[in-house]
C-alpha cells in the first residue's frame, strides 16, 4: 500500500515580531519635512503618493488602487474626488488641495499616464498597481528618514494624520467620521483615541 507524503508549507504571518496597533499620526513639522525631502530629491511618484495619502485619508488598499480618472476630470486635476471603499462598500469624498494637485499632476505628466491608468503603477512585472506591502515599505523609508521609530508609524499614519489635525482644530466628530468613511461614530472615537487625548488635555489644564 502506497502512502503519499505531502509537504505542508507554513507561511509566517506578515506581522510576526512586529508591534501591531494604532499608529501615530504625523505632526505638521513632520509632514513638511517629508514633503521637502521628496521635492529636493525629485521623487515625483513618492511626493504624489504622500500628498494624496494625507489629503484622501484612504486606507492603503483603496489608495494603491486609484486610477487617474478618479482624481482627474476633463483632462485637469479635480479639487474633490469620490472613492468607493473596499472595506465598507460605501463612497467617501475628499478634497484635493493645491499642493497635492500640483504633485499628482506632475507625476501623471512625467509617467505619461492616461485616464485609465493606475495612478501608482507597480514597477514589478505582472502587477497592475503598487501593492499595500510595497506602499508600507515606502512609508517605512519616510519614517526612517525622520529618525522616528518604524514600529510606531505605518500606512495608517497617513490615514490618521489629517483626520487628527481636523479634529484637534474643530472638535467636530461627525465631520471627521464622514471624512474617514466610518459607518459608526464609535469607530471614529476609538480611531482617534479621543478619550485619551481629552484626558491628557484636561490634566495639562489642571497642573499647578
């Protein structure tokens, strides 16, 4: 009687040995530090990716799948865009600021992209667009350039950054919920860590 021997391939989890949890948002000075570095190095794709990631507040899976048509209307850069989120299957709208329009427009022109092209095509053969893993590596390189702890920052840092800045300025939870495309307000509260932040602010105000 013959016995078949099967080799079981055990794949190591991508997050093994890594700190997994809520990632810190960038501060304004860190946003400008990264932007200036990318501009000086003439890294057009990364500058467009970074700028749009901050403006859009999209999850990595939605950001890397963007097409030129999503941000360009009638041959010009749009001031607003609407994207259907993969996770919730709900549309989310975001503003595209002037610096981001300039960066993305420069990248589209340099790369010779058409309306149907992936906005961030992969440089790997057989991949239509940048993968979330590749995007994560790029984000890690930005974090290292600033001398920050790569375990504390990641792709979700870009998603959280503008939302956190808007909340700190306006304290408008509902607006931030819409901007992030969350279905429940409780998700936005947990996402921003508002209870913790508010407690720290109160503690600072009562110091003597």
